[in-house]
């Protein structure tokens, strides 16, 4: 699928220096094996819990690096379904920036509330994610605000490389598995692993309802696939950016698919064995492993987000009470 010597626009800098641009609350997240979860999955799995921070997702790492150096008093704008917008809002506020987040009218209300709580001006746009992105571009053009695009800005991916560096403390893995939406997370992880653990396979997870990245990588160009569902909203993108497709093709071994039933089962496993409430996209790695799509024995994966829609969270709690 990929040519690992192919160049990308990403640069693996000094990780210790990269870490200084990222707020401490996003670094050194818990990572461990759970024996009972391993027994269910039938292999050794190190789980890195990237939701133990104020925004309940991994996004603070890349955004911390991407916003480094912007002068206080300026304005930054982005489009987001929620977690990226939370990161921009949280870090932007800490650095004295005005933050505007464009999103869709069907945005997860829990994520919208947190973006606003962190001080962002949330602008809801009728239509799809593309409409929100166009609104963010228009705002930047009209006002001179700094536009930051998830999946495009190199710093967003390069900041995620710190995750792979931390995982390495547990030794070398046969495979690292990560949810893949816009591609920044897995590109950053792969960037570090290609240099420091080249034998480790890097596997992304899309959903059957939103396989845009998988199809784009197969085609060698961005392919539009309208999501059939927003259940796993964090990775349900309609079309990846060209920059992200190029990075994933250059760095990632494979992309597998999971369906909604498998995501729900993975959320239940995570809640039962790790006492963590993951959002559907955040459970995609465990879903792929539990479904038998990762043919390796020693694996690392991430729980990338813990901001489920209220109805999804309530359904999970009800399921666990009945189990």
C-alpha cells in the first residue's frame, strides 16, 4: 500500500523540544495492560488513555504545537465537529487568543458546550462539515484571522508524535492501532515509529459508514464519501485533505474498517474493564482488535476521545446496568 521511503512534509523534530510547546496536562497520559481485557481480546494490548485531560481527547498535543508562537491578542479560527475545536479553544484561551469555531447545526451538544466553556465563539452552520470549513475559510479571509485546519497544518501531526515516543517506554510493539479521521494522529505516530521502531506496523481504523480515508489512500487522491452515519463523529469525515492522504500513504501500513455494532461492543469492553467512558471514535482501535482485524500478538492502541453524545452515553450506561 505504501512506500515508506517516500518523503512527506512532516518533520520529526526534537521530541523533548516539541513537548515544551504542549501543555503538561496533555502529556504522559496513562498507558498500561489490563489482564482481563487482554483475556477477552486474546492478545497483549497496551492501552493509552488519551482522555485524561481537560478536553477529553488527544487533540491538545497537536494543537499545542500548531499554536506555538502565535502572538497573544490575535484571532484563530477553525472548523470542527468538536474535539479539535475544544483543543483550539482551550489552548487558544491560555495563550491569549480569540478563538472562533465553525461547526454544523447537528454538532454533539456536549462538545459544543465544552467549546463554549473554554471561551470559543461557536458559529453553527447549516449543512455538512464542508460548509463549516468554508465558513471558517471565509471568516479568515474577511478578518485576517489565523486559520488552522486539522489534517493540513503539519504541527497538528508533528505534535501527535509525542504519543509514540511515550508508548515506546513499554517496549516495541508488533502493531500500533489508531482511529483515523483527518489523519493527523496516525501520521504523527507513524512519523516517530518509522524512525525509532521501523518493524512496527501502523494500522488505522475507519468505520464502514465513513471510509473516506481508506478509499482515498487506495485511490491515491482525496475521495469524497458522504458518511452514512455520524455515530463515530470524530472520524466520520466526508473527504480528507490532499496533504493528509499523502502523509498516510507514505507512513501507514493499512486501514481496516469497523461497524457500529463493533464500536458499541468496544465501548462496553472499555467501560467494563478500564472504567473509561469512550466516545465511539475513541473506541475504534479496541473495536478493530476485538473483531480480529489486527493479526498481531503485542499491540498498542489509544482511547482517543471521551466526549460521547449524551444519548450514546446513556445507552451505554443502561446496557452496563443490564449486563
